[in-house]
C-alpha cells in the first residue's frame, strides 16, 4: 500500500465496493472535482496497461456533508477528464525532467 495515499471506497450500480486512490482535485467553474484511479497494491502493475480514471463531483448535501457523485453530463465529464489528464501528463513531464537533472 502506498504511504499517504488518500483512499476512497466507491459502490457501483450493483452494490459492489471497490477501493480507489485520489490522484488529483480540481476547482473549475466553482465546482470541485475529484480524479480517482483503482487502488492497486503493486505500483508496477500500473505500468502494465490502461488505468481507469474516475471523475466525480463534490457536492454538499442538505446536512452539510460533502459527498461525491457522478458528473451529470457527458460533455462536462469529458471536459473535466481532459483537464485532469493534461494536469497528470504535466506532472509526469515535470518528474521526468527532475529525474534527468539528478
């Protein structure tokens, strides 16, 4: 397990619980979005294939609790997912440059 990882348990439509890891948070147009990937114990497994990116929107319920819910429209989901992917690619490029300088 990764040290300091922010883990979330999400429940799918069939009631199955799956563990996800928070990779980024984005505040866009007054809304807060979370990008999560399935939690994998072995980081090397992440390099073996495509990783599912889940984008959820944080909302506040009537009791003042923050909850995560799916993004309502496909267009909004695609726009926010593209922003997250660009940010993650940028972070990866920065890490590559830092590693090359050492």
